[in-house]
């Protein structure tokens, strides 16, 4: 994966949330300069939750012109506090759903996971304008875990994922959807995630070993603790 397009932005720990949320909001607003709506795909995770809470407080996102989608979901009820949908509703939409373009939820609760994945794929727009991804310490993004066959999927945009050692079955976007997204933002804070990213920058890194390598032509939004790990052994 070429690293020539990788854009790394880094900020002090204390101001990371404010800066990262502003960068992504700016991308959404740029999209809306030339489009009537912006298709934004959200991630789960506590890192992203901080961004969503910042947006909820600022109340400055043009929600009525944004169509929200999810990059992955756990196969549990949307009412379960461990679902990404629940997390987004309780952070970004903690003040209630007012004037939002649309929110398209992955039906993780369906017993037939493959059906849930295909139903979600069928409601996706032609492309995602802004894709937000978090980073797991094993290098996963969305629910694309190292070594999983979903990383080899070349046709589908959404698949079901079961992984030994991973809590819950999942529904997840595939590398093909990530490659088609107009703008990809990876959120990563802390030294441990910085060490994972340093590996992703090393020669010979493969998507299969470190799925975060799928974001090497996107924008990494790092705090300085994560960023400092990229400078070691540079
Ligand atoms: C999920 C997310 C997952 C998450 C990373 C980072 O369903 O958990 O989609 O990809 O973004 O695991 O999570 P943290 O921000 O909590 O470390």
C-alpha cells in the first residue's frame, strides 16, 4: 500500500479531541460545499466517543445534511450499551435526534448475520464521503481483525465476522468499502497505539497482519503520545 498519500496530523493530548473533531468537521463542511448531503460513516470505541461528545456539545455539525452510517456493529441488541449504535445515540445524539439527515443502523441483532450484512450493503450510498475509523491494539479497524478472511474479501462491501477471542460476532465493512471512501480518518491516541502505527509504517507491513495498513493513504489523527512512537527508530 503506497504511503505517499498518508497524512499524519498530531496534537497535544489535552487538545486532541478539540483538534481532531474540528478536522473531521471541516472535511464534512468541505463535502457540503459541493454536495447537498454528506455520507459519514462512524466507528465504535471510546476514542471516537470523545469526538462524538465534542460535536454534541458544540452543536455545530450540520446534522440535517448528514447521512450517518456505521463501519461495524456488534451482533447484539441496539439497546445493549455495548452496541456501537447505542454508544452513538448516547453521545452524538445525547440531546435527542433533531434535524438529522438520516441514521442507517446495522441490524446486528438479526440471527442471520450474512443477511444483516447484505441488507446493510444494499442501503449504502454509492460512496462514503467521510469514513471514521478507530484502532485496536492488535491493529484492527472496524471489525477487520488480523488474519481474518474478511481482509481478502474483494467483492462485498459489508460482511459478517466471527473471530476467536473477540467478544461478539460482528458486522463489518470490508477493505473494498474503505478503498472507495473519499476521505478516511484514523483516530489513535496513546503510546501503545503509536507502536502499532509504527509497525504499519515499517516496510513489508501487510493488511492481513495489520489491517490498519488499509488506512495508509488516509489521514491519521494522533495525539503526541502516539505520534512520538513514530519518531523512535525513524
Ligand atoms: C468497535 C470499533 C473498533 C474500535 C477500536 C478502537 O466496534 O469496537 O469499531 O474498531 O474503533 O477497537 O476502540 P477504542 O477507541 O475503544 O480503543
